[in-house]
């Protein structure tokens, strides 16, 4: 069973990173986007360190969350923009 906490964090982190990346500005946007993704990864990994989930469960949650964010981003760009 994938970690729903990791899935939510990955969705939020990826969505925010995509928004920051497309927001314009200089090279600092890449640093900000990478920081958001790193924060989501580290917070998700806490689930393993605390013993609530195994690494594969957190990995599956991260993958599902990131895929969901990419899918919603693509759908939003195709239909809304």
C-alpha cells in the first residue's frame, strides 16, 4: 500500500515546483523548484525513519503523487490554457 502522506507531499511539491519553474525570473527559479522537490522528498522519507512505512511504500507514494501532478498539469495546460 503506497504512503498517502508521501503521495500528497509529492503532488504538492511537484505542482509547486512546476508553478515556480514556469513563473519566470532568473536562474533562482530552478533552485527554488529543486528546493521544493527536495523538501517533499525529505519530508516523505521521515515516514520511513519514523517506522510508519517501508521505503518501497514511500517510493510508490512519491511516484504516484508526482505522476498525478504531471497529469493534472498537462490536462490543465491542454484544456485551460
